[in-house]
């Protein structure tokens, strides 16, 4: 049974795919979140998505750019 508030389980896979597509080794957090929302229609918070992106990027050695200045 599908509940509308339950996230698609492929968010983490989409983050992996997104990071793999970034061949230059740099990734903008805002751009990554926008792409994830477009691809998955996730309702997770920006902070939650940022944490997931940063964690996975660090594991892969990808530099994440933050525009929070």
C-alpha cells in the first residue's frame, strides 16, 4: 500500500547518480537539490537533502559548493 507522505526509496540512488554525472568533481548544493526535486518530487527538507548530498559526496571525494554566504 502506497502512502502519499512516504518518500520514494530511490532518493539515495538518485544522489549517487547525480554525483556520478558530475565529472568535474564540483557540485553546487542548490543545483543538486533542484535536480533531486525535479527527478524525485521529494518533499524532504533542503537541510535533509543537503546532509545526504554532502555525506555521499565526501565518501566519493567530490567537492560540494555551498552558496550560503
